[in-house]
């Protein structure tokens, strides 16, 4: 049985030339607005024939590098700069972005665990459905900008995934490297089934993700990497003229399986013993968790199960059982040496 048409409508014409700013409008009715709408900002910039790039941020509302960089791009990118079409959605999960949280205040939904979505579901599921059935089919390449949010801090990297289609995998990995962050990653996802990534890849499109910092903020450095990376991707895939700007060196990393994630089996105060980007040897103590209900108790030590570098870390000092406290990625090669 086919799904009904999405309740979301666009105030822009995706087929028109030039620059348009508008909204994806989702009707809602709640205590604050009986006949209201969730208004998701969107910018479309088109100029002649060429590929379509869909640039998205705010899939999680507390990840600011992508949101800020895309808001800036929406004000600066001109039609004459583009060959083809660029669709910019700075805040996919606008309700979450407006309150600075990972999940939506309207239904508690985590957009990046809600795909392919449902036009008859919650607000978050309706947004996921619209992107699955309306936005992704228009695109040739999708760049989804993430960072660590309030609870993680992550080295800056462009990422792709292992795919069944080797040519699709090759193009995605080349795009992830061309993003031009200090690191590039072949990323292993803990729960890939309901990700935006998977929906895009299943439609045969080129998908590039990022992680670009964290802590629920952004820095001049993280924004510079993000803005340069967006420009690089547009150039790499033929939507802009210019040369891809790469760092002097780029470390290519691999996350082969779930053992890269170190998750806490205790609740307490977290002490991390390595900084992001540090080299780690198997058996090294990477963290200690202290019991906060008493003094004089020896901490629980967590040791690395593999060689690599510290690619991500928990940001808050307090930790609960099940929280990821560290991610260790293997170094494949250093490019540009």
C-alpha cells in the first residue's frame, strides 16, 4: 500500500532558476497555535544544467557548525556561482534547533533515528518522510553536516560508509576526503537502519557525512573547516568552479566494527587520559570512572582494545551506564606526507 502525499509543502519552486528563500511548511495544531505550522527554512540556488547538491544541517538541533555555516552560505552563494542546483536546509529538525537540543521538543523525536519516516506519524516522522520521498530524489549528492552536540567532542572529519555498490562507495569516500577536513573516516554506525545516511545511500545517491567538533558550540576553527569543506564538496562534484583546498596532511581513518566504541558500564565522574587526536596503543588506560557517592574508592579503569587514535570523547564530565566515553579509530594512511 502506497503512502499518502506528504502534508509538508514548499514555498519555493525547486525547478526555478535563480535564488529563492522560503520554507518547508508542516501544518500543526497545538496549545500555542491552533492552525499553525512548523517552518523549516530552505534556500534553492539554481543556474542552468548540472547536478543537484542537497546540503543539510541541524539534523540534530545542538550541532552548530553545520547550522551556522549553511545559514551563512544561504546569504552569500549567488546563482552565477553555481552550475546546477544547490538546495540548502540549515535546520532539518527546526523544532530541535530552536531549543538547542538533539531531539524535538514537539514529540521527543530524534530525526536521525526516524527514517524513512511516516506521513501519518509524529512531527519528526513527517519531516523524515518528506526528505526521504521529496528531497533526496532531487539530489545527486547529499552533504549532511554533523558534530558532537552537547554530549560529545569529535575530531573534524568527512565520512563515508562501506556500501554494497563499490562505485557508489568509491565516489562517497572521494567526496569525504575532498571535504578537506584534517581527517577522513570510513565510519561504522551503531544503528544504521533508521539513519538519513541509509535512506540516501539506498536511493543510490552519493552521501557524505561529517563530524566537526562538539560540546554544543562552535569555534572559529571548526567553522572555518566546515565552510571550506562545503565549498570543496561543491567544487569536487562540479557545482562550482575552483580548486579543492586541502590541508597539508589528512589522516585517513577506519572504524571497522562496533568495538571502536568504548561505552561505560558504570555511573560516576569521568576522567579521560588522552586528548582528541592522541595516539593510543592497545591496553592503554584511556579513562577512569570515579564513584561519586563516596571518597576513598579506587576508580574503574577502561583500557583500549585496539591501536589507533582518540577520534571522539564524551564531553560532560559526568557519565552514566551505556554512555559512549571514547571512540578509537584505526589509522589507515596519512595523505600528503
